[in-house]
């Protein structure tokens, strides 16, 4: 796969995931009437807090590790002390 196709696939999957998450948490609580059939397609809302927290921790961990690795690679070499 080339980079352009890979980026398009990732963008499409991310957009679909965001739409599903938005429907799950922001739209379904305001629906009135017989919505039991629609709510069967979504997990319990309590799970949203756990998923969001895990995603945030994961993104912060990956960002921190990437930043740490970049800083370690770009660190200047240690100077040896002159022994007299």
C-alpha cells in the first residue's frame, strides 16, 4: 500500500468511529419514543467513560514515548572530562 491510500483508509476509519461515538453519546439520549431497537446497536453508556479514559491514556503514553525517543536521539554527545 502506498502512503496516500493508507492515509485515506485511516481517515475513513477514524471518521466512521467518530460518527458512531457521536451518535452513541450525543444523539441517542435525546431520542424519544420507542428507541430500544436503536439502542441495541450501542453498548451501555457507562462504557463510554472507560473507553474515553483508556484512549486518552494511550494517546498520552504514545506521545510521551515518541517525544522521549526523539529527545534521546537528538541529545548532544556527552563530553569526556579532562583527566590531568
